[in-house]
């Protein structure tokens, strides 16, 4: 774990510390002596294919170096760099292959997990470089990238990882493209070309020739974002010339060429980095299931689809509140509406959460009524993929999935200090309240052991606004002290009034005993909430 001390007077990081735990956060060892007592670290990366391999970046304003470990941080080797790394892109299968993007728009590659680097190309657009995909590209070491030619012109090229010379470059798209328009996602490649101020969008399916996108007649797009490319279909959000804060959703054929209107006037907003955020949520674990917030007659309403936008309907509100009182909310005049923003911070919860390992379970903040509101927000849950919903809390809570969804942990979202959490073994029907600390804590976030079967979590926060950080480890493994039997499973069917197809899956239900033991360990450290593990 990497921590930093930020000096607000100097407006810079003046100290960093590296911590290592071999017992899931029970005890920590400070590693500054192993990496250099005065070394200031900026980022920590863990290889997605081999978690024993760790890479640390030093602060480039002090020195430009890499520290590499192949034994989970027990030892490190230091390597000097002659460029400043802004971002890294790890290969999805090859654990030692990495692309590094520098401050001066150069792209470098390494096949030795950062020990040696080779320049791939200059004038590369930020975040517009992609690894090849097995089964679609001819070579596993191929790179797709966008290079800048002039202020308004760019090129889409492909080249080999270790041999990107002029003789080995290929231009899959004939001609110039608009800057920052290349998108390579699954089997599709998208580019944009503007002529006389009018954008024309092109798509290539399965690395075939590029074809202009065919939107319905009279559609005049001024902006387009690819939302999803699952199951050989493209879901795209298109803003037309008469729209300012909304987008229309379109769904393509298998080639990604011909598009059909799926839903009009989906709400959008501008993210913290200036990026467009469309209020559309793709539910994990169930292909083709989306939730969308649509603006209709000056109100925002939440709609759901199970067949990739062919049919949409409003969400049925719960029949009762937490106290068992009846909720008189009749469709279509009244329904359930959800906030669909996902947190960019991996250590805090967004407004909605679902998991591949727990199909059908969705937890979201929202309200009931004629439209979505930012006041009177409560938390709802569904166990049957959105057909029915239940209210589980009267205030906003962060809900985490444990043991593949067999257990749910809830922590209150509040600026006030707290010392309790809630635990459910029956998909949110019943919650037990437990104290995780004797002293109330201002909670800043939650760290979870990677993996779908995680049973250990660490809550970090402050006792007071002037105190150092406190880390509280909570070990739930003692709860699950027996293996699941056939009686602990049930057959679950996805069905809906407007959905013809069905899906059967075995869902894991919680195997548990009627008691809970929390193993709590704390550590004081001087920390700031910036730069922990990368994605």
C-alpha cells in the first residue's frame, strides 16, 4: 500500500511511504528503507495477470525511476528511466508486456515488466493506444494507436510491439481521422472524419474494411459515444444537433453498421475531467440488461431493458417501506427512479452496484415518485434482476459484495463519524448491525482483497480531521465455516413481462452460522487519499 503526505503550503507531495502486509492487513511493515528513505513515490501498479509482480513509479519532479518487485514487495530493484511515465497499459494476457505513455506524447513498450523499454512511436494521442485482441488480430504483439499529424488531423496505424518501423506500419483506415476519435473495443474499431464541420463515423467489424455508420434518416449527429460492444452488437449514445443535455441510444446490427433507435433523451452530464457521462448503466452478470435515466416532460425517469434496448419499461416501486407501511405508487404515474453514477474512485461506492458473480442482485440509491430527485434519497435492492425492488435503508449507504454476493456489507454515507456496519446473508432481506471500532471514525474508503470470493475488508478513515489515518481490518472468514451443500443453492430464472428469453443460473446463497466474529486490527499512519493501487 502506497501513502503520501501532501503539503498544502507547497502544493506538492513531500513524503511517501510504502507499507506491506502479509496477513491481509493485520500488521504492516514500512518498506521505505528498502526503496530509499528519501525516495518519493507517485504510483503503485499490480500486474493484472500476476499479483506477485508490483511496479512503483517515483515522482518525476525528483527523479524518473521504476522500482520492480516479483515477490509481492518483499524485495525491489530500481531502474532509471529517460522519460516520464504518465500512464501504463498492461497486456490482458502477457504478464510482462506493458505500454507506457510519456509526458511528451511518446509511447514506449516493454516485454520485461519495465526492466527495459523501447520507443514505439512519437506524437501518440493520450489514451488512444490499444493492445491487439487474440483471434481478431493477426499477431499477439500488435498495437493499435492514433498518431497526431497536425492540429486537426491524425492517423490510425497498427505496428508490431518491438518493431514499429515505417516498413512494418499498417494503415487500416485510408486517410486522416479526427484527433482523439480512435476507439478499439472488442471486435469493433471506430474512427471519425469531419467534412465541412459535419462528422462522419466509420466502423470496422472483425478488423474488416471500414464502413460509414448508417443512422436512421434525418438523424443529424454532432457527438457519438460507444457504450457497449457485447454480444456482437454496438450500443451507442448519439447527441443530435437539437439536443444539449441529452443523448439518444441506438443499437446496431452484428457488423456495427446499421443502427436502430432504442431510447430517446437519455440524461447526460459532464464529469470531473470534462468527459461526457451518459446516465446509462450496464448491469453486470446479465447480458443485454441496461438501466437508463430518460428526460420526459421536464422530469427524469428510470427505465429498464432486458433485450438490449428493444423494449423499455418503468421500474415498479416497492409495495412497502422499511416499517411495513404500504407505498401507494401506481405505474405509469409513479415509479422507482435510481441514480446511475458509478464512482471513479475504487475505494468509495457509487450510486449503483452489481457484480458478475451475483447475477440479478443490484443495489442502488434512488427514490419513488413521478421523477428522479436529489432529496430524500434511500437505498433499494433487487434480487430478481429488477422485476421487484425492496427498500433496505432510509439514508445513503455504500454496499459491498462479499463471497460472490453470498453476503452484503453496508456502511453509511455520511460526513459524520460512524462506528457501525450492517451485514446481510439473505440478499438484503434482513440486516445485522455490528460495531467495527470503539471510537467513531470519519470513513474515507474501503479496501477489499482482490477477487470475487473476498472475505476480508479494510476500512480507512480519521478519528478527527487533524488525526492520522486509522485502518480497521475486518475478517469475515469465521462466518463461513462450512462448505455449501446442494440445499444451499436454488435455481434462479430471469424472466420479465416484456422479455421473451430466459436465463437459468445457479446462484450461490450464503452458507453461514448464527454468529459473527470480527477480527479487528488498527494501524496509525500518515496518509492522504491519493494514489493507491491502480486498476
